[in-house]
C-alpha cells in the first residue's frame, strides 16, 4: 500500500519546513502573476525579457552557487536565500512609495530573486533526502513538497482574482516578501544535518559548476528526462506563462479575470493529480515522463484554439496532470540513482537544465510573436513538446 502524501507531516522537521514552503510558494505565485501582468501592461510583447532576466538569474545561481555555498551548512544556504529574496521583492513597493519603480530596480529584483532561487531549490531537494531517508517516505515527501507549488497555483491566482480590483498589483509584492520571511523563520527553527564541507583545489570553482553534470554521466534515462523537461519548460515559459498572458490581454475579453481563473484551474489539476501520484513511487518512470510531455504538448495545442472559457478551464486542469507525472518521476530517478553525497550537485544540474529551458522560452517568445500570433506560437511550442515525448518511445531501457 502506498504511503499517504500527508504521512511526512508526522515528522516535526518536515512539517515545519513544509509549512514555510506553502507560504513561500503562494507568495511566489503572487510575485510571478504581478510581475508578468504589470510588465505586459507596460512593455507589451517585450515584457518577456524581464522574466528572461530572472530565468538567467536562476541559471546563474544553480551554476555558480555551489562555488560559494558548498562550504555552508544547508540551513544557512536556505535561510540566506529566503531573506535575500524577501528583501529584494520588498524593494519594489518601497520604490513605488518613494516615487516610482525604475526599470533598473525591476532588473535588479528579477536577478536577485533568480540567483537566490537557483541556490535555494537544489539545497532544499538534497535536504529532503536526509530528512526522509526511507524510500517510500521519501517519495511521499517529494509529493508533499511538490504539492506546495501545485497548491500555490490555486491559492495565488485565486487571491489575485478576489482582490485585484481593490488592491494594486504593486502591493502583492509585500505579501510575497512576508511569505519568504516566514519560510526563513521556519527553516531556521528546524534541525537539519550539516553535510561535510567540500574541499577543492585551485580548480574548485570550475568543479563546483561541472560536477553535477559529471554525476549524470552513464544515466541515459535521467539525461533524457532532464532534456525533455527543458523542452517542456521552453513551452511553459514562452507558451503558457507568456503566451497565454498575451492571449488574455489582447485576444480575449476576460482579461486578468480569465487569466486568473485559468491559472486556478491549472493549479487544481496539478494538486489533485499530485495527491494521487504521490501514493506510490513510479515502477516505470520513463512512461510517466513520456506521458507528461504528450499531455502537456496536446494541452497547449488545445489551449491555443480559442475555446470558450468553461472548456478552456477544463483543458487547463487536464493539462496540469503533466507536472506531477514528469516532476515526481525525475525526482525519483535522481534520488534512487545518485549517491547521497552527490545529490545536491545532481539537483543543481537539474535546476540548471530546467531553467535553461525557461530562459530560452522567455527569449524566443517575444521574437516569435513578431512572426506568429500568440495563439499560433502556443500551438507550435505545444507540438514541439509532444514530439519530444514521442521521441522517448524510441528509448531502449529496461525501466521503460
């Protein structure tokens, strides 16, 4: 019998960190919606470049963060990253109160939040393995913490939907800063085992960058999973996040209300499928990964077809199944095949590859909409994602 997704909450350390992550994930969704929507209103199609800067920051943090943080205790890395993100986000409403938000401030905030996220996420994933060492409990913990992001994709947009007529988007950043502070406090009060500091020679900084990729050598299924995840992230950033924002902003009458409802429906599909899939570790993870790309690609194609809003919400909810299918399978593959001392490096490589896809998506989307309509761009990116899933059928693996 699979372990229920809530069982990790019986352990105080996991429960405390999870509570902080629920709040931080909701704050992150508020931040993402407010930043992108505000930027689209000001910059139009060029707003994608601000998200591009943040994706570049995450990529930079995941690549270079280890050169600094490998000598730190995991708790220190997590707390410093959360406090830095909270301070950076709070600078936006403070700048607004002092006379206006300059473009340079937007750029600085996006970069700081990105770099700190690139340091935070791999450290958190590696920490969960030490807090939940047993295989079944670990998969349940993966599902539980993954569900925090899925839950946030309901709660964050729902909050936007409820209050955006009464509260200016700039004040959503105050809520985000508060949630990051709460997450830092929860982690600071948790007992987390310190790992042995890394000792490197003259080439230590270079080793910190490349060691995660070296760890992946000889693991073709993991490499395939990360590559198709990067392709899906191109479509996620360029097609779903940016493309659908443009569709609702310029092609549909529902505007921000419809965009928020779509995000809520996607979040609901994420959460429900996560709870179901987290009950048991995947016996054949490749099938989960391939199916996730087919579902996501097909869903994007349908979302681009100008469906009536009720049907669009149904499609968004079904499309969201792809997230837990792919993400939980990748986490399982890495945690079950990489030695514990190298897990944080493998997760850095995963973060780097995933956010490379986000970066490419944000870079190419503003260019594509000069040649294609937003709907056509979304359909194209969906087709490419589905094709990457079909390519996996040719993968010869005993685990397929």
